[in-house]
C-alpha cells in the first residue's frame, strides 16, 4: 500500500497524528495548516505544531486562509492526493475539496459520534461527566462531523480525568486507529457505518468566559468544570479584587453560603457551593505559579480564612 496523502491539521493533537503517519512509513506529499498566529507576550507570529513538525521533516506546507478559492483548490489538486487526512484543522472543507482526493477525505474526531460533533469534544465530555469517550475515523461530508464512521475505538474516563489527560489518551488512541484503518481505506475493505440519528450533541468552541466558577452550582458540576478546563482556559474565581485560578479541586460534603470558605488547612480550602462543597487543592494567584493549597496557605493564609467569600466581585 502506497498512498499519496495530504495531511491537514493545526494543534498538538493533530501533530501527533502526523508523526504517527510518518513513523508508519506513509507518504505525506503535503501538509495543510492554519496561518501562523500571534502568541506569547511579544505577540510574535508562531507556526502551528503541525507546521513545525512538517518543516522538521522537509514536507511542503500550505497555509491558505480558506479553501473556498479556486486557486487554493487547484493547488491542492496539483498534489494529486489519493487521500486527505484531516485532524483538528479548524477550517471547513467545501464539497469541491472533498471531491479532490481519489479516496476522499477522512477525519479523526475525538468523540463517540454523533455525540460531541464540533470544535471541543474532549473538554465537553469531561464537563458533562461522560462515562466514556473515544475516537472515530470518519468519512467527511460537507456537514459538520456528520459523515459515516469507518472505525471507532472507545475508552472509559477516569474519576479524576482532566481535559489535558483525556486529550493525551485520545491522541494516542486516534493515532492507533488511523494507522489501523489506512490499509482498509486503501483497498476498500473497510466499510463506513452511518451515524445514529439519535444522540446528536455539539461541542462548541471553548471560551475563556466559561472558566469562571458560579458557586451557586453543585460541587460536582464545579469539580467537572475545573477538570475540563485544565490546562486551558483554567477555572477561575474572584478573590477580593484578584483573579484566583483553580487547577485542581474535589467535590465533598458541606454547606454554607455559596462561595463562602468553610475551612482551610493542608488538605485544601473548602468552599461552599449551591449543593455540597468544593475542596480547592491546587491554586494560582496573580503573578505566581500553580501551588498546592498548603503552599498558598503558608504564604497568604489570611486571604483564605473561614468566612471569606470567593466570587463576590464577579
């Protein structure tokens, strides 16, 4: 099997899949990724992880702002791809692009379709408290993640699963599934199954505003929020006039006025919620780095005395 593959992807999740293709000896004739974006304190243009990896391997890189233009489509067609593999690319592919590769376009998606179609399936699964997740190798259609599924692999979420840990586990599972699926895609033996009509849900793109904790919610909901948004955008609340970021927390029993600190010791800072209480275990003050509750209390314990309120200035 020797396929001419065009790969399209942008973040680290996608770069891991590109690396898996290269490690498996597949012929990647071109790489498509989003235009460089400003990042960091200096806001200098930074290449995507996929672009950096492609350049490291001497692969041709294309970064069109859109694939709707006839010129961009003609350039893609000139690579004469047998297959286009799309992983977290971030641009919609019009039907004219889907029709270019001889074997079509396939996508690696980090959820059990049709649940969590869209941009942020990994974090949404943790936020919703899903018991399982997985990856699907899907034939692409013009609709958003609506295509039939060629291969699916599942995993159970751990009780302490974070957005970051699930990202890494699904990336590894996706690489395995993609390499496994390619021979069957090449010879036509791997058949796609339409997605079920029931159970469709959408994983909308994450927004920083979602990271703010509403202490009127249940402790279980807030714990999932903390885990889902670790490592980005990181759950936060107000501490006086400062922003307190919360990296790790656990739901417990307890009651009081929502946002009120019930106790503070080396095991954590216990905060009352709408139902139950949330034990804050790893926190970050402005200008500082993430620290354990014990380290925070050693230096700034007066700010977390029982009776203080979190979130009041939000």
